C-alpha cells in the first residue's frame, strides 16, 4: 500500500537574501546558502489496514515525510509509492477555497478525493452531521474558525472512504468531543481496510491507535516497530541536546560542586532501563554520583512535573547511609515510586544536597518519561476511584 525506498529530502536555505534597502546600502556579493536534509535514507513499507504512528521532537522531519507520502512534495532522492485513493489531512484549511461556502468546498474536496457528484450527494448529510457545522454550511469558509476547518476537512476525508488516510497534528485543533469522534471513526475505517498514518505529539492517542510507530530524529528513522518501545525512545531522545554547544556541561555540576552525576536513569520492575512505564507498576529512579569533595549526610530531592511544567509531586528525604562520602567515592541513590498518574508525558528531577547546609547542590539533568495510564482516568493523578451501588429501590417504592 505504501512503500518508501532510501528516501531523502533536501532543502536549501539562503542565509543572507537581501532586501531592497540592503541592496542599496551594501555592495553586491554572492548569497550564502546552506543545505538542510530534512529526511535521510528512509525506507519502510506499510501494508493495507495498518495504522502507523510517526513521532519525534519538533524539526525531526515528521511533516516533511508525510507531505512526501501525500505527493505534496517530491523526494530529492529515493522512491515513494502510495497505491490507492489518498486523503491527506496535513494542515488546517488545505484544499479549501476561502471564498466558497462550506457546501461548495465539500463538493470540490469530494471531487478531488475521487468521488462522483452522486456519491457526494449521498454522503453530504453525514458529512455535515459529523462536522457539526450545520448552521454555517452555506457560509464562506473564510469566516470559519480553525476548529470548524478541521471538522469539515476531516469529515470529507473519512466519509470519502479513502484507501490511505494521512493525518498530521491538525486534529489537535478540534475539541475533546470531536477528537473522540475522530478516533472512533478512524478505527472504523481501519477495520474496513484503510491504511492510516498519524503524525502527532499526542502520545496517548498514538498508543491507543497504533501498534507500530516510527521515531524520527534529525531526519533519520531511529525506530520502526512496537509503539511502547517507540514512546520510550522518544522520551530518551528528548533528553539529548540538539548540538554540542547545548550539551556542554549538562551532565556535571558547577565548578564549585562536590561531584558529578554520571548517570540518571529510570528502571522498570524487571530491572531494565526505560522511558515508558505503567501507572500501576513500581519503578525506580536512580542517580550514580562520583564525589570529588567530602559530603556529609546528603539529602536526596525528588520531584515530578507534567509536560507543561505543573508540579505533580515533590519530596526530600535524608539519605540513611554512611553519613560521610569521601572524594573518589561512587554511590548510587535510588527512589522507588508507583507513578499513579493519568496517561501522559512527565519530567522527573533528582538532586543531591549536602546535609550540612553547604551551598553545593548537585542537580541531575531532568529525565522525561511517559506513563501509560488507564483510559478512563483523566487529569494528572489517578486516584483509582471505586464505584459501588450501595442501595437500589423500585420506583414504585413509597419510601424512595
């Protein structure tokens, strides 16, 4: 259904393209340019009826890859083959003419997707109903909000019964109710044989929809397979600096610090390093420290934050150890927790403070991880509420 063989995409960036005023005040010279490879040597195949996720940090090449699959841009090298009718949702409002009404755009987009006028007429009411924009269907779409754009575009795409559906992050624009309808509808068309490729930062949605996920990093496919492993690797890569300059000094304390954190990691119940845990499992965070100066009665600090920076939990506990750590000592400090959190991405922070009140405060680089929580638990914490029916009486009971 979809095949990519050694695909690469190159862009040329002009560093100093002059303005009109710049041409007047500066002497003529050669324009400097640089080359950016957005995708490098990507090869994969996606079969009929598969739902595949593509994740990665911003600038990793996800949208570029999806645009090549949609035929919007051609690869610089390699071959992309997509067989079947393709419905791309790669940006808000793509394919809509702003001066046309919603009704007129439905017919235009339906025709582009390969539907006949009769087929569009047969599905028109379902399209409008799914998009939930009935009162505005005869309004020019230039007056639509971004959410209305997405709802109408998605409705046309999925009700056209495509053989390949390409979805970029545009669904994040819709409200929660619409996102749930989209999820259910995509699962329906997948079960009917539609191939779906989803680019998203919503890792919970990717986990629910996709058994297979690709991780892109700096234009290279670093993983193509199990989604849980993909999410773990994604969070591991988020902790990597983007360049050597950003990396400088991140793993060590300041010059006056008492030592160096050599490793900060998250371990699952089987003793394996991971970035993907279950909310019901007990896991351990640990830091390996090499002391360069004497440290007395160190205190371990532990904190967890949401991806948006909201503090979830913080604690500090005096470490019950030998009390004094001499220069050259290497020690592992660990914190065991049960991450009773709703599904989502979080950041863990571990620090080591000299218990004597000295100013040396070793702090580890924050570690990002993903919690696979229960679908029915929303918010931040999962309090695992238990629901019981305590009494039940007939409506005819006079004592009700």
